[in-house]
């Protein structure tokens, strides 16, 4: 089953109680707008705590002002898939596993050529 896809039109860091969440507004392919949350695992990759806070477990609310442009630059205009879990909508970015790297074709060729990997030694 394919998850519904949309384009992120707005994104921002928000606090839910004392916890950071990344929320986005997506324009779905069917035309409707959906509010969704980035899962914590993907948020941790986008906003690495070890870089932004070192070893601290507390952050000033003013850090949101630093995070906001980072989240916007990394999200706005990107395609994302959505799903619902326990009455909440979530979004995630497309995985790399569907990407096939190809060698650029010669000028004038219609199709790029697939890259051949050398055999592993041994």
C-alpha cells in the first residue's frame, strides 16, 4: 500500500509540553492540506542534539529561533509521505532505497546508462 504523498508548504519547530517536535503543513496530491509531525527518529537526524546541545539535557526556549530557519530550509518544498498512527498524522521523507544511480549518457543519448559495480575482491 502506497502512503499518500504531499509537498511541504510550511514547517516549524514546536514545543509539545517540554518536548521538541517538527510540525509541517503539507499540500497533498489530492489537493487537501494536512498537518503532520516528523517522527522523533527523523527529527534527530535533521537536528542532531549532540551538535546543537552537546551533552546537555535542557535547552533554552530561545533555541527555537535558531532551529526555525534550519527546519524551514530542510523541509520547504520537499516531497514527503504521510501516515496516520493513533489519531495523529506523521510525515517522512522519501528513502534512498528507491534511488538507482546511473552513469550520465553521452551527449545526445536518450537514456543514461546503468553503472556497473566492480566485483568485490576475494
